[in-house]
């Protein structure tokens, strides 16, 4: 199992801001914390650099200075990121050489980004064994929004969940299936999905959330609705005014 590179949202935004800013390459480092066998990137660091459209050059002394500056933070400066601007997120020969060099005395994680929101991560370990592991799963960690409690309150107030008593599998010819399933759209026996007897659209009707509108609008309410929805009152998606 490969370790996951979990980039915290603030660090990702910072990197993508610099990546999207220019048609030149840009690169930097970042702080990594080791959490439960994964890498959590908590910050991105920009160093003085000279870039072209295809290369990015850093001074060794600037890298050392950054390591000193960040010596006391929670985590280690073991992440190297760079931009491929609009090119594919892949490793060039220079990139793999750079990663080999950075990871020579420990480990180093690298992620390459482009302006199409693509990214690719790899790591090199030099000590105590030598390994280059490519295509590490890479995730952006979203912060918990301060309004989550309010969203929960709205959900509790407005949403009623009902479990349908009959499932579409009843249409299955074999009927060798269990009479009920524990939850809607989940825990389905794989046999159900594998069965060719279940037509594609029947599967779909299980998973699809169908919008059902009940009740009717008066002509006056319909006119107001049409007006608010900025549509011609004659357009009516569900028959006559949802009637
Ligand atoms: Zn590159």
C-alpha cells in the first residue's frame, strides 16, 4: 500500500495560485507531517528562483536557509513541488534526477502540478534503503467549514428520509435473491450487479435520485413561479403545472 499525499487546502491554494499566475515554471518546497503512515502537506514555501518556461532553478544556499527558517515548525521540509504550466503532469529526466538528489539522505516527496488541475506525486527514499515510488495517491484536504453546524441544523429541519419497502430487484426473473436489502443503494449483493438479468436501466433506477414534486400550484402561483424562474409560463416540465 502506498502512502497518501494529503495536501491541506491552504497549501494547495497557495501552490495553485503561483502555478496559475504565470506561463513560466515555478517551484518550491513544503512542510510535511507524517500522520499514520501518510504524508500531510501543511504549508508551501516559495524561494528565490530563476525560471524559464521549461526550467526552474534554485540555489542550494536558499534551500538550506529555508530549512533553517522552518526548522522549528511542526513537520519537516521534505516536499518539493513544481509547475509544468500547461504541460502534462509527468516526471521529466531532470525531475527524477532532482527527486533522487533530494531524497538521497532520507526521504523526499515531490508533486508536479499543471494549470489543468492535474497533479502527480512520487517519493524517493535514500536511507535506510533505496526506493523510488511513483504515482502516490494525492488528495486535497478540505478544512471543516465554520458553518457546518448550521448546515446540520438545516438538514435535520428539512430532510425526511424514508426507506422504500420495495426494490427494483423484484423485477429480477430469478427471484433467488434475498427479499430485502438493508439500505437503499448500499450493501447490495454483488450478485445483483453481476446478474445480466438486471437491465441497465433497472440498475439505474435503483441508484438514481428522482425528483418528485407533489402538490399543485394555482394559476396565480404558477405565473409567479414562471416569472421568478425567468421562464415562459407555457413551459411545463412535469405536465400541467405539476398537476
Ligand atoms: Zn518538471
